[in-house]
C-alpha cells in the first residue's frame, strides 16, 4: 500500500520520531511506500512531496522540528482545497494520508474525512497538550522541561537581585505548560487562560511574600492568560489562516502593572519558541514513536477518521471528531491545588 504523511501547525519536539516510526514500521514491517508532503496542508494541495525511505529517516529520532517542514495553511480557506488534496492522493496512487498536527490540522483532517470522504487519519501533536480524547500529546513534556529549567535559572537571579520575574510561557487556550512548569519550578503565582486573573490579587500575593521576608517572586503566565475584563489593558496581534491571534505580550503588561502597583522592581522573560525547538525528551520520543506505529498500523487496516491516543498507559484509537470537539483544558480543581503554593 501507499500512504502520505504531513506535519501541520506549530512544530513540536517529537514530530521526526513519529515520521521515523511510520516509515520504519510502514516500510520494513508492512512493505508500504510512504510519501512525505512538505509544509503541512500546502504539500498535498500543491502536490509537493518527497519519498520517505528508511535511509531518509536515519538519525532523525532525537532531532527537533520536522524534516517535512510545517505551515498553518488551511485547506478550507480556498474553495478547491479539499478537491486538490483528493486529486493529489489519486495522482500518487495513495491509499490514505496521515496528518500529524494540533487542533487546526486535526480539525481540517476531520472535515476532509467527514465532509469529503477522504481517507485520512490523525496523530495528535502540540506542546500545549490541549487536544481532546488523549491524556497527553508529545512535545508537552519537552516544553515543560525547558520551561522548568528556565524557571530554576530565573529563581537564582531573581533572589540575588530582590526583584520579581515574570516568565511568559506558551499556551494559547490551555495553561498546561504554565501549570506544570510553575509547579515543578516552585512558582509563586501561576496564571492560565482557563481562569481570568485579578491583578490586585497577584500583587497581594507578591506583597505577602515581602511581608514574610521573601523579596522576590516568580510569576509564570501562559501567553493566553487574560485579566478580568476592565482591570488591566492587554495587547492584540494579527491573525493566522485559522483565525488565531498571534499571542505574546501579557508578560510585559504584567511587568509594568506589578511594578507600578507594588513599587518592587519587576522584569519579564518570554520563553517563546525555545519551548518548541530542540531535541525531545525521552518521554516524548517514546510517546511519538508509539503514536507513529499505531498510526501506520491503523492506516494498514484502513481505519480512517481515527487518531491514536494515550489512554492511561495504553495507546488506543479514538475518533478524530471526538479529539477536535473540545479542547482539553486545565480542570479548575487541578488549578485550585496549585493555588496552595501561591504567595
Ligand atoms: O499551538 C502551539 C503554540 O505553541 C501556541 O502555544 C502558540 O500560541 C503558537 O503555537 C505560536 O505559534 P507560532 O509562533 O508558530 O505562530
């Protein structure tokens, strides 16, 4: 059989491990041919592909990024997008396509399968860990480790200089990275998109630490965190093809507000794409490899419209429609547990 594979959306450590597993198991074990499409959905729309042989995937397991390239191309932004993808599959005699991506890429995969009948299955990826129907996505563990290392380093310098440090981490709709790295790094305040924050309360917690003789605080904020409406100004950014605003800037805003309200020196570090780049942790390499193997097995059995998911410690196939129906956000109870360490 012949299958295509693509990586879409923001890149994430572990993408190459998935590609390698699909090719290694697909070619060696099943005897398939695998084509890699370049730059997300642009690849099948423009039939831009490369054959992925065992040789082509040698040495990529520990490598960050994706050898196929990625983009935020939305196939539904153009009228002929779905038809062109169907034509590319037919022209290359492909039996199906494996789309590795986050909410947008998987959302498009689900529609291409459900509304256009295309033989597609998905693999969940995102450092944000916000895909439904799976307990975890690969890339998240690496991002948390990078952020935790950064918080540890910022801790020592914040303490030496008796200043507050705001650490802005990724997380558009879900605060998983902020919550995990904040807990692991011993942050004094953690702000997530799921819970609008009260700047007065943030400053009160910082003041409480001062009153107890702790003259520095670490505030971890997810880029998508929002203040309670009308309490603080925020900044907006331009939008991508899926209508998502380019985020970033809440850390800077917090720096200004905290310093103004408390009178204590405050600085910001924005971790940005450092969280997405570089080598995946061992955990992410293994999870990505297991997802890749499950995906090529499912494709071999023509199980379209599905996605491998981590359920407990098992890999199971779930409906793509279920995975994209709702984002997996941080439960309020979990955040409430973390609050025990604030201030
Ligand atoms: O979706 C993953 C993510 O890392 C988000 O947390 C972030 O908002 C977005 O990607 C930023 O991606 P880019 O800078 O590539 O547009």
